[in-house]
């Protein structure tokens, strides 16, 4: 007796789990690049895990009730011990809405970890000694809880560096796609 063939439309149930992409929005999967949907799902879960991590790490360092953006703004203001302008912070962090960064800066100023200084017509921001102390404690907790747990060797560190480069490239592609969509 000849075998009955299963039409392609019925085949997904028979496919192995490994062959199916893991995505958050199956309706967006493109036959041209299912991998892009897999990447986007990975970005969503990794982004949320990263945000949860930085908030808990900063809380353990002594600054509670901060949002992920607040933590990132504090780190950037502390970066290289140089005063930063609002526009520069927004540019580096790729945040269009300056009011979001401004709100974080005001919150951090009220906590005494960031100070604003008038520089001509502009205000620049820097970490206070208290802020630098919290950032240093964050670094120590990061080393103990994250870096040590990763146990990265040279190969893994190379892969992580390459992934960082790829994410920066893809951020440019997404930015360009956003501009194209905005012009429709």
C-alpha cells in the first residue's frame, strides 16, 4: 500500500522543534529571513534580562527604585569622568526623546549622585562622589555575580566582542528602517 503524503501545510506539526524558529511573533516571520525573527526574540528576552540585571545590581550597590534608563544614564554620566551635555547623552545612548533622559537626570540629581553645572548657555552633568561610589560598588557586584559566573575564556570573549559589533551594525539597520517607515 503506497504511503500517503502529508501536504506542506499540515507538515509543521510533524517538524522537529529544532527546525522551527523560536520567535515571539510568528505572523512576522519572513520566508526571506526567519533568522531575523529569531534574532528579534533573542533581543527582546536578552534586553529584558539585561534591564532586570542592571536594576538589581544597582539596588544591591545601594541605589534602589531606579529604572533601567536611570542606571544607564548614571553609568554614562560617570563614563570617562567628563561632564556630559543632555544632547550628548541622548546621542550616545541613541535615545530620541530628550525628556526621558532629562527626567532620569533630575531623578539622579535629587538622589545626589549627579550634579548639573551651567556652562555658558548649556548645562553639563557629572557624577558626584556619592554617585561614583555607587558605580564602583556596582562594578564590584558585577565582577562577582556576572563576570565570574560567565567564566569567559579568550574564545568566548572574542565571540562576545563580535556579537557586540554585530549588534551595533544591526542598530544602524534598524535606525535606517525606522527612518524609512517614518517617511511612508
